[in-house]
């Protein structure tokens, strides 16, 4: 299995290192083509009106001055890679419900699916003050890759997986639950700061206080279970 790894947190993020470890644990071959810096919440933006710069960072490792969707396009159509699977993530932060259209992580999986390549997006919900055990995340990712890479799914769709944020002393993966993305919108709120010549608005909504639609990916993940969703394109 040749696996293309990408993300929106950047090539040096711990989440993509965890994904690489997960792939290697299965005896598969990873190739990393990822943004050279963080591109979180860029959605499915692509670069078409300026050159894309690609830097070699080692064997089978490339940093791109572009978005996650750019990385997938470059890998498939410039580097001429033929991956059996595209794995995007593991994102530092959840990508559920309305996040799916905002997330660069999810966009990379979607872009691969558009071109007929099997893909998955992995994300790790974060709770403030709780450290992330990325080695544990690698183990959980490896397990789910083994379970899902041949699992039956609808045509032109991909898997979107969200891990809950559990204390680091819990080693076993919690239950995996197949669920639909939440339909309720995100909480949106801003704090206004007035200045003599302009108004400034700071986003203040709390991710943890978003609606938990019953049976949705948000409700599953926020209840300390692994949310496994199928997303169509």
C-alpha cells in the first residue's frame, strides 16, 4: 500500500508524524506532501493564479507553499504519485458537522475522492488543559486504518474520523460509532472593540459549547467515543 499523507497543520505538526507512524505500523509505504506552514480552516481553496513552490524535505517528504487541496493535486498530477490511499491528518482539533466544509484537513480527503482515490480524514478533538498523547493517537489511527481502508462505503465518499480527547493514562480506544455529521450550525459570537476610525470584532464562540445533535458526530465525540462518518462529494 502506498499512502499519501497530508494535513492542514503543516508538515512539521505532530499529527502528521502520528499518521506516518500509524502507516508504518501496518507495513505500508508513506509519502508526505503537506503544506510548509499551518493552513487551518482554509476550506477547499486551491491555487491557480500563481506558482506553487515545492521543497524536498527528505526522502519521500515534500513541503508545499499551498493548501491541503493543492498538496493532493500536486502529488497526483505533478509528482505523478499513484497512492492506494490518501490520509489527511491527524488534525489537532475536531472536524465535525459544519467544520467539514471549513476544514483544510477534510478538503484534502475530498479532493482525493474527486479524482477517484480512496481517502480518509482523521482529527483529534482537543480539550483545553488536557495534554495530547500523539503516540496513542498513532496506535488508534493504525487500528482504524486497518478496519476501514477496505470497508464498504458509498461511491464518491470518504471516511471522516474524529477522536475524543481522553486523559493520557487511558490506553484503550473507546467505542467506534458510525454516525452522521451534525446539522446544527456552529455557535457564532463576536466581541466588538471600538476605535476612533474603525470597529474591530474578535471571534469569541466556544467550540465545546456547540449544539450536540443526538446521534451526530459531535454528540458521539463529545461523549468520549470515536466518531466515524461517511461523507459524500
